[in-house]
């Protein structure tokens, strides 16, 4: 019979803890990720001996681990950073050379890619969303109004004020969380003494940098430690660069990272250099840093992920998807790459392939409303209605306040596809109740109101959708079409007695008008109308009845130049201005 083997860390579960050394017990708790127990054990040791440096260092490591955030992923900015930033090289950059102006030229993208980008869901700043929502995708607000709207949710109207202030609040909250006050009094800390200690300097720096958020003290520790290492330790140069980055001194941060590369080539150094370039709105320089890093560290996941994100923010989705597929060849469990590739297949009319990728994410262990909603949509478009309904119900049950509007919006789209317009309208209203700035739901509800003949309400909703989502082409086109048809039919109904009995019938009036216009032999009364049409067109042109439709359809074509029906509507409006 085989013997049973236990890991050393499992000794704590068999009553051995009472006989163990307290510091060893704290180490084992830290190893098992039981941070609270490790902190409690270290606190008991320090009560007996306040000068125990081992327990002091372990407690700092535990407290840092509690709130540790990867600096490469932590790049959220508030209004102060976005509007008062003066480090951007070219504020009016050409398309494709700046994150604020992605690639949109027909010469650089195929028609399929342009249609794919137009159909992608967008954030509240107009940037197309990929498979994963990231903080940097909502940056670069062009106006004060857009900046104030960037961080709004359904539950608050307050925008994020400043990133630096957020770090200060985090440090303050971490100190208040201690029962006996702050663990370290940084104002009385002998920085020179502990920065020269190679065993405690790193633990102290990470505690001050992450837990306390005091960049001044952290910079002092890193500078002294760098000097003690004879300026040859890449780690301390990277920490100096991180401090300079937090302080907004990007040129000094770049110098430190480049100097670190001279001592030791590391993946994170290339990633930090690219991060600085992205903050300065220099995407090509960021791509160069990622490429240089990939030459040394071939197929590194961190560098490939950063490169794919840059391509995605530039609007070059072909290269972005190719890079994500390369990531999946190296790491089949990379959730971000799986989600982005799945979204690409879904909007490329391949829901059955996208379903395989989303199922893979479910197998990895992700369990949230967004995933189940995507699974439900893929199943629905794959004609698997039973699975679609169960996935959508699961998404509704576990949806948080941030995504409940999107869940109801997608549910309404599914019901609309099945023909249940009343339930779809209810879902859109629920989405608007959860998020009153959800432009997609407002636009779809306006279309349903127009089908019911409520043209006034529909027109108001279209204009509201344009106000809430100026980046969407659908409300612009729908509002232009509604304005065109309402003006056309109202003027025709007023001038032609043929349609007076059907003046309330929108479809009949429209049908009679187009038949009489395109087929002169359709009705004898047409000639009486035709003699009056030139005069009527002149009046329409002078009063500018079609000007609203003309402006809206021009905006729709600007947002989506390949939209076929917008082109037809634009030609029809232009013809009304050509008076015979």
C-alpha cells in the first residue's frame, strides 16, 4: 500500500501549531496566503520584542501583499491628469499616430474590418470595446463634457478627480485600518539606516510604495539603495523609474529604465518603457519598445499582451487579433486573449467559433454575468435556444450594477429577434432605468416607438440617444430617416387630396407618395399634384425642412462611411434640394 505524504504547510491542520516557533508559524501562514493570521503572529512577536527585524520585515511583506497592485496594469487617470496634462507631443496628431485618433482611413483597412469596427460595442467615450474592458480604453477624453462623463456609472454622477489623490486616499485608508494606528511612522523613520540594509530595504520600499503611497519617502529609499549598490542593481533603478513615473517625471523615469537595461535586460523594464510612451501618446515608440523586448524575450506573454493592446487602441484590429492568437499559442489559458479572439469571431458572423472560446473561459473558472451573456448570445445565434435562455437567465441573476444595463439591452435584442416587440421594449426600459445614459437601449426603444406610430416620442428618443452616444451612427441615421419621411409625407399629405382619408396611416401615405412619384400613370390625380410639386419643393427648400435630415445623415456617414442605407438616404435628401 502507498504511504500518505503531507506538505509541510499542512502541519498547521494537525494541532502542531501550538508547539511551533511563532515566527515559523507566521512564515507558513504567509506561504499559505493566510495574510491575516501571519500579521497577527508577527504582531504578537513584536509585542514581546519590538526590535525583531525578521518579524518586522515579514509584517511589512504581509501588509504589502494585501493591497498589492501590478504597476503595469494600474494606469487609470482622472480628469486632472487628462485635461491638465502637458506632456503629449502632438495634440492634433494624424489618424493612426495617436491613441486619440485611431486608424480610420480606407487605404489602411479593408471593408470587412471597417464594418467590424462600426458594429463593435463602444464605451461611453466612443472607443470600441474588445473582449476585455480595461481602464486605459476610457482615457483621452477630448472635451470637458466627455471627461466629466467618462467615469460615470448608473449609481453616481461624480467623475474620478485625480489619480494621485486616489493613491493618497488608499494610503490613508490603509493606516486607519490598523487598530493601534499606523504600523510605521514615516516622519520619524531613519531612511538612511534601513535603506542601507540589503535585507530590509526592498521590503521597506515596497511597503512605503504600495501600502503607504508616499512617493517622497519611497524615492529616498530607492535613491540611497541605488547608491549603496554602486549604481549596478537593475532592481533599484526600476524602482526609481516607478517613483518618477508616479510623480509625473517621465523623462527621468525613461533615463532610469534605459540605464537599468544596460545592467540587466528584464521584461518589466521594456514594459515600463512602453507604458511611458503610451502615457505620452507615442504609440509607435511603445510598439518599438515591445518589439525590442520580444527580440530578447521571444514570445513573452507580458510583452505580447501589451503589443496587442497598443494595436487595438490604434484601431489596427488585424494585427491585434494576430498577436492575441500568438499569445494563445504560448498560453492557451490566457483569458484576455481568448475573450478578444472570441469577440472578433462573434462580430465576424462566426458565433459557433466564438462559442468554443467562451466555453474555454468558463472551463478556466471565470463566473460572471458578462461571460454568461456572451454565451447566451452565441447560443442564440447558433440556434441553440434552450441553452441561450438558461445562460441569459443566469446572467440576469448574477449581474452587478455596472453591467445590468447591458444585460437587459442584450436580452431585449434577443426578444426582438424572436418577434416579441413588447417584451423587448420592456427590456430596453429596464436598461434605461439601470443606466439613463445607455444610448443603445434608447435608440432601439425609439425604433419600436416609431413602429407603433408614436413619431413624436420616437424623435425625442433619437435625439436623446444622439446626446448620450454621439459616437453611434445608428441614432443619427434613424433620426435622419424619420425626419426625412415625416417631412416628405406631411408635405405630400397636405398638398395632395389623394391621401387625406389616410392622413393618419403612415405606411399608406408613404406608399402612395413613392408610387405616385416614380410611376406617373399610377393615378389620374397625379398630374394635379405634379403641377404643384415644383412650387412645393421650392417652399421646402426655403424653409429648410430637410436640413435636419441632411445634417444627421452626414454625421452618420462620418461615423460609418460604408453604411449602404445612409448613402441612399443622403442621395434622396440631396435630390430634394435640386429644384426643377
